[in-house]
């Protein structure tokens, strides 16, 4: 395990799935964790689990699509920990339907949370990281940002936008020793994918050379690496964690 001792990390969308597992993995690696999501109850349970394992954490109820809540959340984090070393932009939603039938509200909601939310968090994080002259920003995109996917025009656009955002910010802040990378999970078993029809799951599995779906921990391990000192010379990259589903 890469050591993140004394680092301070924020994970958005931390209440379940990849975000929850990543928060636990960061704490296991020695980081102090701020966990953010809209569900205060789930965050409370996560903080209790981290504390029970000897970690230090802070629950920050926050909707990343709300600029005022994001600003207030970051103020809370900096007030408690005094710094921020790692930002994991994981919060995301879906509103799936074919493009021809997609309502503007569903388009806007997905882009506002998945892409604009990441932008708002990056803006707030950079205030601390630029002063420190160090930091790690890790954006969670998706394999579909690289392959496309029917019925998810809004989600695919938001996740592809995250890749562009990653590279733009990476160039802007590299001189301050801040790295910005993305992790692109393939088909991962999470609460978001559980409701999918079994027929679709079987079809997806047939497209994966490793022959299985990924686990939350597979993605969390990639995030831990990019957050570590060992990844200090990696920036502006997309790390695919997809079992060979897409080899770009």
C-alpha cells in the first residue's frame, strides 16, 4: 500500500460505491479524510467506520452542483484540517434515455453534477493547493467517455468533458507541483449498476477480456497510486481500469 500518512483528502460522492470504498482505502493508507455527498446519514455511518478503524474523518453534506454548498464545504474542511492535498471528484448521477427523447432538464442535471460540480470543487481546492505548491486532483471519468454508449448522451458528454478538464487544469497548475489525472472505470459492480437487467450485464461481461466485472477496490487502488508520491511525475493522463474492455 502506498503511504498517504498526514495527507488530507476529500472524496465527493463518498456515500456509496467507488466513493465509499475509495474513502476507506485513503484512510487505510494514512490520510485524513473529508467525505462529501448529499446523504448526511450515509456519511455519518462512513465516518463512524473510518473512526472505528483508527482513522480521522469529517462528514461534509454537500451537493457539488450547488456553488454555495461547495464553497461552504471547503471552508469547513480547511477550518478543520488546515490544508488539502488530495481531491477525488467522484460525484455523479445518471438520467439515461435516448438522445431524441432526452429532456433538457435531464441533460442539464447530469452536466451540472458530473462536470460543473468537478469544476467547482477544483476551483476551491486550487486555492489551498497553489499556496502549498503541491496537490493531487483525480477525476473519475468512465470507459464510455472513450467508447460512447447509446442512451447516455448526457452522461457520456459529462465524462468526456472531465477528460478535457483534467488535461486543461493539468497544464495550468503543473508549475506548482500539482498533478491532475483521471481514472476511467469500466463496468464496476456498484449500487449504480446493480439495477441493470441481467441480459445487459451478460452482454457487457462478454466484452471484457478478463471475463469479469471490476470491484470498487480495483478503482480505489488506482486512485491511491495517483494520489501517492510515487505518481509525482504523472499528470494529464487517463488511467483505464476496465479489464481490457477498451484499450485506447
